[in-house]
C-alpha cells in the first residue's frame, strides 16, 4: 500500500515500520513493553527471585475482559464449568445489569478470576425472575481444570447412592439389583439411565400393530380378489384350449357321419334301380 501511494503521488514510497497500535482495548500507550523488558524481568526473577518487574511487565488475562458483562459463579460450581458443565442458574451467585441474549459475557469467580467466555441465553430480567434454567452457553474455557475442588456428587441423594453401592444394594454402576430397597426404587429417578424398550413399546405398538394388521388384511383381501379374478380367466383359457382341441375331432366326426349317410343313400338308390330293372323283365 505504501508503494502504491508513492506511485500515485509520483514521489515513490517505501515502508519503514509496521506497528500494531491497538489490540482489543489495549493501545500502544497502555503500559506496553518491549521484549527486552520481558527478558530483563525474567532474568531478575530467576537470579534474584524478584518478581516485581515481572508483575509489572506481564498483566493478568482479566485486563482484556473488563468491557464484558460478568456473571459471578459459586465456588462449588467453578470446577464443573471448567469440565464443560452447563452454566445453570442455581450455580450463579451474582450477575451484572444489562445482559442481553446472544451477548458475549465472561464467567468469573468470587475473586474476579475468569472461568470462561460464554454466550448469554438469558437476560438480566429473566435471571431475576427465574430460579432454574441454562444461563449461558460456553464459548471458550479459560481456567485450568481442578484449580478449584470438585463439589459435584456431594449432595444427599448422591451420598445415599454411594452408601448403597458400598453396601451392595446397588451394583457398581449404581443400578438396582435384587437387594435394592423399595424406597429407593420409588423415590429415586436416574435420568442418565436408558428407558427399557418394554416401557416405551406399549405406547407405540398399538398404532403400529393396528396399522400392520390392517395392511395385512388389505394385502390378504387383495390377494384373494386377484386369485378369484385369475381363477375364472384360467378356467376360460382351459375351456378355450379344450374347445380348440375338441373342435377338429367333432368336425371329423361330423364329416364321417355325412359321408356314411351319403353312402347309404347311394346304396338305396342302387337297390331301387335294380328293383325297377327286374320288374319289367318279369
């Protein structure tokens, strides 16, 4: 671009320096340092254990996210979010005003540490009027896993389930067996377990079964009709074939009878002539 500007102006031009003057909310005047400063700060830290220069040179990541709307999570929910769990409203401690749907926000701890970037699925008004639901969808997790302790699986139901597994009243996967008490079967619902096919089939089977039965009936009736239609035609064809075979024989018989009759008539005529001849002689 510099060369083209020089050609347009007719004076010639070359690029001497390329500088990035802004990155996000940071400009070149906001405590920017050179790579030599970073090298010196690291040398001080390694040789004299002095991290003051290093802290002045390297800024925390949260400094880039000060313009984002924030949601503060409970300490018991932080590690679950780091593992990719949904950001649910019961785990939210505080939230900032003015959050809109599909807005990019930052999820923080109570100390101000960034957990992740997320896309808001609720407005501030919705959060204030609800007590359940998904608040935001995770876009990018920032915090390392297990920075905070794991707090899932410590509730009353989870503790009771672990006790039943330890006592052998549930199998090692938490599924019921022959020793499972009835109270647990009626009072606990495992949403992760797949529903058995027998429980789902009765609702869908009647319609499918009736449809299949009706289809079979229609197919059987249509097959019978086609068979009945085909039977007369076959009989007619057989008759035609038989008639075609019998026809020449009948014609031959008729011809024979006619020839016999003609012969008889000739014989009679001869006899009559002979008689007539004999009478005059007498």
